[in-house]
């Protein structure tokens, strides 16, 4: 089934989804969260990488599969403060202790790759994406980012 825009829906691609599909789902869930005053907890929320120009070969992790598990967000909570997935992903990359072997530049490179794909999928512009931390911010401890569009609305 396709939506009104003629694009595939989450029902067609589950358990996989594009960033745009997930943001659409999360926006609907945010309405539920606002109405009920509850949050939704995801034990593990995985980001998978897929190259449409390569042959399909499912792989849990590693570069030999297509798609392959790229990043896992553990104990991800969707609540009323949720802005968008770029903020959640970038903060996870900089804050997850499992990523401490990666230096600032490596983390920045990964974030920029995700950012490019996220922007293509969601059609969002720069100010709708979480800003990336400076090296000083990243070295100070827990990184908390903001999405410029939401920061301007709150001031």
C-alpha cells in the first residue's frame, strides 16, 4: 500500500523504515503521549544502513551485510520533550560509553553521514536538524544538543 504521495508506507517495509517514516510515526505517537501524559520506552531502537545499489544480504552487524545494524539506541524514551531523531541519534553517538574509543572527528564524521541521509529522507533543512557539538562541548562530559528551530520557538 502506498500513501497519498505514492510512497511506500511503514506497513510495506516493516521492520525497516526510512527516517521520514519513523518521524511520521513518532509525530503520531507524540499526540498520544501529550493526550495521555505518558511516555513510550524502546528497549532497543536500531538504525540500520542500506545501500540500494548493492545486493540485499541481511547482517546483524558489520560491513558485509546489506542492510546491517549501524547504531543501537538503548533505553530510548519517546516523551513530550522529543524534538526529532537527529537530536537523539547525535546525543547517543557522543554520550554512549560504548563509543568512547571513537575520537571527536570520527563521531562528527558519523553524525554528518547520518545527517545527510536524514535530511534527504525527511526533507528537513539545516535549522530543523540537531546542531552538532563543538569539540569543547564534547570533551566536557554529557552532550545535550538542541534543534535550532525548536530553540527559537521557545525563546
